[in-house]
C-alpha cells in the first residue's frame, strides 16, 4: 500500500506566522513597562501640581492683600426699614388729607399733633413745599418738614412713641457779581447772565419800580449790574438772597441803589447813593412788568368804536387773573362798573392825585368805597370787561382831574434816610458802591 507524502507549507507563510507570534510576545513583554511609565508620569505631575498649588496658596495666605478691604463675613447686611415718600403739598391740602391719601395711620398723626408745641409747625402747610415720610405698611416711622430756611422739624418713632425736635440747618452766603446788557428782553439778558427770575423780579419791583416802568421803558442797550447773595445749605445751592447793590442804565440814564440794614434793625430797605429811599409815593406800573399793548396817546384810533378817541392812560396786556396793585397809598373813591372801563376802581391819594384801574375781571376781597389801601396792595385782577379787545389793565393817572402820562409824570421825591443813621449808611454804602463799580468794569457774569 502506498502512503501519501505530507503536504509542504510554503516558506513565506511560515515566516509570517513566526513574525506575528514574536510581535505579540514583544508587546506582552513591553506593556508592563510602558504602563508603569505612564502611571509614574501622571502621578509625578499630579503631585508636582499639588505641591505647586499648595506652595502658591501658602504664599498668598502668608502675604497680606493690601488693595482689598477687609470684610467681616460674619456681619449681617442691614437693609433700610420702611418706605420713603416725598410729598409735595398742593392747594387746600391738610395733613389729615395727606395721611389718608398716602394710606398712613391717622392715629399716628393725632399722636404727633398732641406733642407739646408741635401743632403750629405741622398745620400751616404751604403749597409747593415738600414733606418727607417713612412708613412700614402704613405705620409712620418718621416725618420731616422744613419750617424755615434754617430749621427742619423732625419727628421719629421710638420705643416710647414719637419724639420731635427742630434741627438747625444754617445757611452759607456767597456774594455774586453780575453784569448784563439787554438785547431783546430783561428776562433773556438776566438768564444769559445766570440770574434767576425771582431776582429779576426783585430788581424791578423792589428797587427800581418807582423810577422805571419795566413793562414800557426797557429797550435794547440798557444795562444792569448786580451784587446779590446766593444761599447754600451743606454746599448745595438753595436759592438767591437779597440784592446788596444794583445799577440800571435805562436809555442813557443811570439809577443806583444799595441795601442798608441798620444795626438796630429799625431800617432795612434800598436807598440811592445820596441816601434817599427808593420807595416813592407812586409806582410807575401797577402790576408786575409784562408787555405793553397800548401807550398813552391822545390821538388813538379806537379799535371798537372805529373813530379817533383819546387814550388817556396806559394798557398793560396780561393774562386774565393777573394781580393789580395800588400804585400808591390811598382810599377807594369808586368801585363798580364804569362805562367802557367795565369793572373799575378809582383811588384818591391826596394832593389832588387819583388813579383809575379798568377792565378788571373782579375786585379784590374787602374792596368797597372808603376802604384804605397801601401801595402795592392787591386791589383787583386783570380782565376784559367793558370796551376791551382782550384781557388787559387800563391805568390812568390824574392830577386835579387832568390826565397825565403815567410813564413821564413827575413823582414826589422820596424821603431821605433819618439823620441818626446817616453816618452808618455812608460807611456801608461807600464800600458797596465801590464793589459795584469794579463789577461793572470787569463785566463779571454769574455762574450757571
């Protein structure tokens, strides 16, 4: 029997098998070494990093941090208690009405008003003033109200109830020097110089209103120079004070005045540089200055009658309800409706002088024939009654029944300062007038 010879294996296949076997054997031999190296490297880096972090942290903890404030993390955060309200008083408001509107406990108000000497400082509210409240769900915690420029009423709740005190808040005064020239209007020139409207009104009504009709006679080129007080509380500007010295140049004529308050407080007013009071027997205009709609004109064409009719007075155009002031001390000789004048008042001033005010919307209270009036007292309000084409005041000035132009008629001289105050006045006024001259030459303007 013949046997089959064994099959031969190709040399290449045997070589490949041997190579594969040797590769796996080598991998198995090297794997522990590679793995150990990787683990060692990771552990080493980790430990190095941990040591590095620990070293840096230790250094940071050892060194003080100078640019950061120390904070007590154990201190509690204190939040303000209550709700704050700033309430502006309106006309006819009362504290009880305000409490009810703000839903505050009215019983708290009753308790506060029972405190000694507190009621007068609470009940006399002024429209426009501000009152501060702090409450918690309607329960009042505190109340603050300014009762004067330098006094603040403070009411606070404590364990016993309410306690009130008047806190003094003194003012600081700074003198402001201002010079301006009128181009279109006094208000515009004053605003450009940084002067408030209230100060402008005092300039016109309290100082030069007896010499200049600011509604009629102001024109481009007129100039003014002022030294006045500015008031500050805790470095915050709160308003203007008195005008200390003033000059007004109107159509080439110069008027000057200084404020003088005597040491005994008996005199506090404005005087010319030679010591005569700025207050004269009559004002040039019987209302705060505004625009003029018609001047004194004996040949005026009447817009309603369509014919020439003497206009023997001055018309001051102003909104209905504008207050009309008595031009001088006097007595009411007529009140009622007077033909084309509509509702009118005639005042007698003595020395055969009388003044007439026409086209009123209404008369002031307590005005009746024979009533005595003082200069500047409100006697009525602007309207358009009678033969008027619009709301305005018709004003006439008569001497012995003859009409005179109110803007040009000569007015009696004012009284001089009493002799016992003459030396004191001259010593003070001289320095103020010198400052006025320096302000005018320097043309200093007010800060905005």
